[in-house]
């Protein structure tokens, strides 16, 4: 039986191994934009007030969408763009929902699936490291 101190030590080691940066290429940023567009449709459909803090969700989403647009339109691809905890969750959720859409759609672009899955894993690691 392991002690609490021993279990916590393992968690700290896992956190150190989590990525702190993700490098985005142009095709990957386009995938993020597509995933966010899909998510936006569902967010707007949630106007029925079932989403708690809907105004905050819209504000966070709009700021995130602007960051992605800035990345696409920017000329300095070496510029560091940071995502806060909520933005990382939105990106992770958007990608997960986009994966389902790609899998269910007839003639969907299944070539994007491995990239989306890898991005989901990377954002999940960032989220878990910042809990």
C-alpha cells in the first residue's frame, strides 16, 4: 500500500512531463479554426440558457476565435500565443466534437482525424498539468 506522500510524488513527475508549448503549423491552425466554427454553431444553439455563465462563455470564445484569426493572418509565425485554462478547454472540446463530426459525415475529411486526435491529447495534457 502506498502512502499519500508517495502517490503525490508520482503526480508531480507526470506534471513535469506535460507539454508547456504546442507548435502550430498553418494546416493545424486551419483545423482549429474549423473545429471552433463547428463549436460556435452549438454554442449559439445553447442560447436557451441551459449553459451556465453563457455571457462569459461567449466572451471567452470570441477572444479565442480572435487569437486563432490573428495566428492565421499574422506574418510572425515565431510569435508565442498563450491560451488560458478556459481557452484550452474550449479548444479540446471543439476538437473532440469535430472528430465526431468527421467520423459521422459522409465523405468527411478523415485525413484530419490523426491530427485532431493528436491535438486533443496535447490539449488534454496541458489541461491536466494546470489543474
